């Protein structure tokens, strides 16, 4: 087993980033590389449950998933290990919870550089290629294909609301809370995310970004965004492993094993 220092060095190699002083420029470089290299996906989560896991993988397993299977993870793994890497590099960073319909079902980080706070979120399947500013007087807007993301100015409690719109309609949101947390405080919500009726135990979601756009699989709908153009097509269930291999690089056997436990695909936003 590699020690932590070697694991973080491997992490940087996988991202294609060279270690240097913890500047804003390096932060942007890491965030962009992480978003492109480490997808938001639940194939790994389905596999880990089959192997008896009910928590995020350890760092070595997480990196092995990226290197060998083109895995990433959902928000808990992706954002916790991104936080851990940035902390290792010397950033002034804190791990924080975010509420959706339920408390603490999302995880983000808040980094402070030159007295300014930024949200770092590599686990929302969103085009957050740069840190999201928190010191706002007006909405901060990101347009991406058919989607729009709006970061609101902090409220009186120091919380930041991030909204996602699809074709002009509000689809999803979260409220990031500024209080510093430890990953152990999320043990129950992470364990619950592996329950038989949990969202990502009954659906398929993979989002991978590139320099020019993204590919997003939501159950049987595969969307590709290039620039401002988005195309969507429906795929057959029995073709899922092949489509996932061709579009996301995950091995046929692993995907077949992962999705075999899903009895019926459910709407992620249902």
C-alpha cells in the first residue's frame, strides 16, 4: 500500500498537473483537470455495493478506479478526495455540507485565497471548470448548452445557493453552508446512499466533460454537448454496456456486473 504522499503524487500524475505553490492559477488548473479526468458516475458505486462496501472507497481504490476503469464517483468521493488533494497542497480549505431536499446530501469545499472565498465542486456533474466565487453582489451565471447554472450572493447566514436550469426551467439546486465539517459527520448519509431504495442504486448517471463539451448518460438518454449545441438520443437497455464503453471507456464486464442489480431504472429527479 502506498503512503499518502505517494498517493497524492499519483493523483496529480493522473490529472496531468505538476505540483507547485498553492496559487489561484494552480487551483484553476487542478479543478479543470479534475472535472475532465474524473467523471461524475455511479457505476463504481454499484460495483462497490456488490463487493460489500457502504462507504466511499479509500484513496488508493479511488485512484485505481480512475486509472484502470475510467471511474470517478458521486459527490462524496469526488469532492472529498479533491478537498484532500488541495489540503495536501497547502490550500486554506474547509470541507462543508450542502442541503438539497434533505440536509447534507451534497458535499463541497470552500477555499480562501487572498481573503476571497470560492466554492470548489467537482461532484455535481456540472461545468464548474473554475472555482465558484462567493463574494458576489449579483448572480454569477454559467451557460452550458441547454443548461444554465446560477450562483447567488451569500445570504445573511453566509450560505450560497447554486441553481441548475434546463431549457430555462429550474431543475435542481443546493445550498452550500460555510461551517467546516469532517467527513466522518457524513457517515450516515453516505451509508444511506447505498440503501436499496437510494437514487443511485436505481439509476444510471455518468457525466464526463471535455475541453469542448460533455457527454451525459441519464438512464437510457445519452446527451452530447459541443459548444452551444446539444444532441440527445435514446439507447436500448441491452446496449448500455457497449455504449458506456464507447462513450466513457468503462469496461464491458464491469458495467454489466454493475447494472445487473438494477431492477427498474428510476428518474434521477423524480
